[in-house]
């Protein structure tokens, strides 16, 4: 269906068309998505981290809704963001299933619909979103954002420098939508050199930080973790600044704030992994006028593709047929509500050749790996890190623990099965355990059904490695980023970007 017709739906469905612009702006909620870069779900205080300094996010969670079972569709920056903004699985977005690649031009983004319905839309910070050139005879998609800036200023390259100013400069006779996208906490760390103790407090003490079981507990790794947590705290500070500005303008009561990350921390066995360390996200909703039983967390399963339907429904707009997610508004009304039974995720090219799929259902995580001969060492920036270097030295010395050795494991199991509550770090693979054969069979069939209904495929020729898996250095003559040689994206043989079926939900 042509994009302009879809946008027309948004305008025709607008319930405030008969009232003044100012009244409509007051009635419809403002919406701000606060999206961080490479922050794991359990690195916030409100999710149980013992030394995290995230007071502003913690307060939003305490006065809103904390989602304890929210999952991304990809643990990879641009595929994850593309999935959020279209409400579609990565392989249903065309080439955008792979890092740095564009979304198919015919697919609508929810901010386009908000803008067509009268919202002032702004993107401030990391812009990792793009559309493919339109096909012959097809019109280019309309811009999603009225305002775009990089979010940087002298002494602050974290992507959040202009958030407050964007709020101050907004037109007051329109509802506001902000995509506030931090560059914190993406490597390489810049927060340390730009640190302002009078604003952010003291730097994190490496000696006080807990070390995940996948990492070495040594000085270099602890310093690496401290720098990462510094950037989390800086991100949190600017979340607080946005909240204060919303209060100053009298907007906070009717603003839906959604805070999440695009993927897990850029450390070994996190970012790009299908396990919770890479794919689970914190998700905090705050909306005084729209959340009932505020302060109560929810165990309801949620997917990143649910954000687009949630925001459109909150704005009184229709959820388009292209969107495969479901609205989370029932969960904002009641923490015990359930809107989905299954959450699906995928891992495609991010610096390295990959094809993995996962489903979370019935309290289990089932993973299928179509490239089991290759290790899942993490993205190239993580491989170049001090933390990975420490693991590599321990590997060569033969002193890795089993959890740490998983970073280098090759070949890997083609199937993995974990009990989420009993094994939160996913260290005990039960895929071949006789006592779990029935659930493995059931989840494997569920993943097969999802793949068939959404048009997923396993191409024979995937995009190859662009970096060395052991050192993270560029592969000679492989090219980098957008210039890397490309293989066949998952789903392209079946034109999955034209398939709207959501699969099991």
C-alpha cells in the first residue's frame, strides 16, 4: 500500500480534527523516546545493579512502569533502531536487518505518521536511521523529523547536549514527539575526558564494580567497566534534565516517556548476542496522565516492535498493517495485563557473518544458530577492548572459566535452550537434556512457524566478516561500514519487506 495512503489513514483517523490546534495539542500526549547506546538492562539501579548511579531513571521507574521482560529484536545498533521505528522485525525491513543498511523506502516510520497528524517531531543525538532509494516510479518517503541535530556541544559529545534546548524551542501549539538518542555508552569512551564532577558526581570507582562472570576480574577490565558506567551516569543526568524541563513547561503530566537501549553493553558476550546479556533491554514508561497503578513493575512480555503501536495508539492514531507489534497500553493500564506470549529476536551481520534466531516463551529462551562453526565473540569495538584483550590472554594461558570460554567457543551448539528464571546468565544449555525435549520441540516448531509466516530465510551467501575475529582489526580489502561487500540479506529471497504477517504473538 502506498505510503501517502497510509499517512492519509493517520490524518483521517485523527480524533481532534474538529477542535483548534491548541486544544488538540493539549489533549494528545507528548511523547519522548530516550534511547541509549549499548547499555545492558541490568546496569541500572532500578534493575538491581548494586553500584549503578542512575537516580533519574530510577525515579521514572518508581513513578511509572518498569518492564522486567522487555526484549529487542536485534542486539545491533541500526537494525534495532530501525525495528523500533517501523514496528517490524529486522528481516522485514529489507537491507536494514544488517548494520549501517537502510530501511526499504516503502515502509512507514511511526514519526512520519505523527508528523502528518500534527506533531512537531524532533531527532536530537545519534541518527543511525536511513531509507533506501525509492524504486522507479515510487515517491521518496516524507521526512520523519521536522528538526534534526547531532546532539553535540563543546565538552559534550554524548548526543544529549541539545535535548533541553529542543524542548524549549518547540512550537507550543503542537503536540511534541522527541527521539532523543544518546551516543552514551558507545565505545570509544569519551565520558571520562569530558567528565564534570560538579554535574555528574565522582567518577565510578573500578574497585567497587561487580564484574560479570563472562569477564576477567582484573584491573584493566574493571577500568573498562568504570568508564562504561561513567557514560551511563552521564546519560542518566540528561534524562533528569529533560524531566526538569518538562516540569518547568507544565508538560510532564501528559508526556509519555519511554526509556530503553538499542542493545546490550559493548563487552564480550553481550552486544550482538541473542542471550539476555545482549537482547534484553530495560524499558521504563512514565506518563502520569496515562499509567494506572504507577510504580508497579510488570512481568508482561514486551518486544521493541511494540513501541510503534503503543505510541500511535496513545496519540489516537491507527496502527498500520505494516506494523507487526502490539500496543502496550493495556500494560500501562494494568501491570498484570499480557499482550503477547512470545518474543522473537535475530542476529544478522554486525561486523561479522552471522545468522541466529531466538524465541522467548513459557519462561524459556530457545536459540537456533545457522552459522555454528563461527564464534560469537562480539562486535569489533568490543573485540578491540581491554576486557577482550584480558580474556584473550587468559585463553592463551589456559585459565578461562567455562563462562569466559564461551566468548571464543567454536563450533557452537546449533541449538540452545535455557530456563530464564533459574539461569539468568544462560550458562546451562539444556537443548539436549531429555527432560526438556518436549519444550525444545515446541519452541523449535514455534520458531519455524514465525520464520515461515514472516518470510525469514537463511541465504547461502551472507555478508562476510569485515574484521578479524581475534583482534577486531579490519580485514584487508574487505572495506568498512557501508562500503563492505554485501551478501544476501535474510528474507530477501521471499521479499520479506513486503510481508506484514507478524507471526505468532
